C-alpha cells in the first residue's frame, strides 16, 4: 500500500508475498510490451528518424488496450498515428515498469519513493490494470460474462486498490 509520511514523502509498504507478486507482474508486462518485431521500413527517411513503428493494431486484446487506435474512423490516419507514436509510448511504458520494478530490489518491507518513482508506479499500475482487465474481459461488450470469483478478477481489484492508495498519497 502507498502512503504519505509525516515528512511528506510517498512510500510503499508491502509484505513479501505482495512484493513478489508485483515483481512478477511487472516482469510480465515488460515482456509483453517490449518492442515487437516490426518489418524494417522501406522509407529511408522513416528509418533515419526512427519512425518505424507498427501500423496495425495488435490482435492481442491487452496490447490493443495499451496501444489503442488514435482514430477510429480513418484507417490511414490511425496507421500513421500508430507508426509515429507507438515506439515512444512503448519506451515510456517500459521505463515506468522498470523503474517500479527497481524499487522492489532488496525489499525490506518499506521503501520511500522519489516523485519520479511514484509517478512511474502510477503509470505502471495503470498498465497492469489495463492489461489484466483486457485479459478477463472488462470493458468488452461481454461484461456480463465476467466471473467475479475468478482469482484474476481479485488480482485486478487488488491492483485497483493499490493504485487508489497511490492516488490518495499523491493528493495534496
């Protein structure tokens, strides 16, 4: 759980099981969002300036949720938007997950967080929730089919709680 100390610093307090679970989840999200195999661009300018991102939305519902279409009514604009923005977005998501994961190294039960670490945790927890939500069908047209007794749903709920404690700790 995230809290604010009397001195004003945000800290994270977890037991060993919670720490291990978050380490595992962060490792999985890093693996999921690492740069995909994208065919090399035939456009030399695109290669030169590093604009070689994917042009199609992922068929994986979790990745499609993490990297949604920028335009739903214009396929060409959506393709260009994805190509120009997704590589940087992936880099940012990976950075936040890795910073969060690093705060769990040599865990002693509690860790004070810098402002950057707290912001990284906020974004990484959001990505974990989006990914898990997509995996269990939250946000689909099939919300009626969600099994609220499923351990994955309870994990989603726990991540939501963790994110909520961080938002409260960051509030002025």
